[in-house]
């Protein structure tokens, strides 16, 4: 009996942890979340080993979430224990491995082979991921797809099965969503396919979205060298924007419009502006915030386009005053009508509906 009490309790290889490895989205917006810790409360869906299960509710309108894989398996792929998304980029494993050019590893088919592979990684100290964030330069696909903010809609409650059958009697008190399910490729997901990055429908949809994104076509007017930056928050300064654009060429000026939450970056040459538009389109991130990039338009051309599309816009007083002055000078006779030397007053603002001759009437 004594030899059993002297044994190491950690010699069995089962996981004992005090906090899970989860992403910010799965953890929820509440910093004071109450979490349940169940030691050896389940078996890992990948390795089959017993591990410490954590369960919590990330929000009032969210469903309860719990860890589904052990921490050794999560560290090997640098993924969340709940959603199996990458911890640094918030993307599926298949998208991350494809973008970084990581070759797929051979997966043991038997349970004994999986356990042996995991034990070898633990003994060699390879359970820590070697492709985490900051290890190398991120590819264009990662910059286009990575999430810069938590996506809490992923934590919403599941669809009520009784509502689908038409027998739910709870009404507004039902904790589940009263929506009809949509049957598509995303409704058939596998945990092992998500973890190993093989035939993941979510990853396939994201990679198709990258190829279908429209390119930022340069305008025909060669004099335009300004780029519009949208979604600029107050903590982003003009110096931050210069640091993001200066590698593409000489910057003539940066003007931030705080009231419109936007900015305009003007380059000295058109070629520099085109290079910046091609290099930062759909992947401009400043201080962890994704910004929208578009080509700028001249102010005069935008006003003319607005008048062409909306014929009910009022005629400026300057134009009306000039027309009235021209009419007076053309039909006023020899000496003109202003005998006292008074300055000609501009005509008042007039609308097309105020013209009495618009409908064919004649003024005597």
C-alpha cells in the first residue's frame, strides 16, 4: 500500500491545468466570467486522453462553451481549445498552413500511433507551435483574412429544434434562436478535419473569398495621386498613416478629417500612389484596426457629378448673378441701367421649379 502512495500523481500523463488555452472570441466580452473547472471531465477529441474540462458562458445571449481538446494537442497547432482556430490570426488551420506554406504532416491512423506521436513530441519539446505569430512575415492571404477584433456572433445560441418542428411553447423566454436552419456546406463540419486542416468547409469558403475580392483599379485621370483611407479612429494619427505609406514613395501630404473618420494621403508621383494602392488594398491595418482604402476624387469633379445626378439642386448665387449681369449688359441700351454707380447685387438662390417658363408660359 505504501508504494502506491509514493507514486508520482503526474506519472499517468493526464492533463492537469488551472486555465484553458482559448481565443478572445470564445472567452467573451465579460472580464469577470465565471468558469467551471472539471478535472478529468472528458477525453480529448483528437488524442483520446483524459484532460481538465473548462465550461463557461461568454455572454447573456450566448451558449455555454467548453474545451474539446487537451492543451498538448492545442499547443502543437497553436489553436484554441474550443473553436480550433489559430490564436494569432483567428483563422482555420487550413488557411494558415496554406498561406504560410506549411506542408501537411502525416496523420497516424490508429489510436496507438497517435499516442506515440504525441509522446514523442512531448519528450522532444515540440509541443510548442513553431509557426505562431511574430515568427515570420505574414503572407498577403493572412493580412487579407485575419480578424483584428473578436467576432462574438460566433457564440450565439443554437437554433431551437422545437421551433423547427413548430412545437416550441416558450416564445420570447426560449434561450435558443427561433430561426430556420440553412443547409449548406458549412452545416457539415468535422472536428478532426478542422484540426488537421483537411477539407474544412469554412477554410475553403475563406480562400474562395480571397480570389473573388475586387482589385483597386486606378482612375483614368492621371492627375489623381491621393488615396482615401476610411475607418480612421481618433487614436490613429497622421504620423501613423505616414509610417504605413512611406515605403511606397514620397508623400506630399497627409490630411486627417476627424469628423468624418477618414484621411487623405497624397503622393508626389502617380506611380507611388498606384504602388500603394496595389500593395495595401484590402489589407491595410494600422494599430490593429483594419482600414478601407480607395482612390480619391477631385472636389470639383465630385460636385459636377452630384449636379448631373440630381437636377433639383439649386443654382449657385454667383452663377445667377453673372447671368443677370450679362443679360443687363446685353439688352440695357447704350448707357446701362445703374445710373447711381451702385454695385450689382447677386441674384437670389433659385430652383428649377421657380422658373415660370419651365412649363411653356410666356412672360409679356
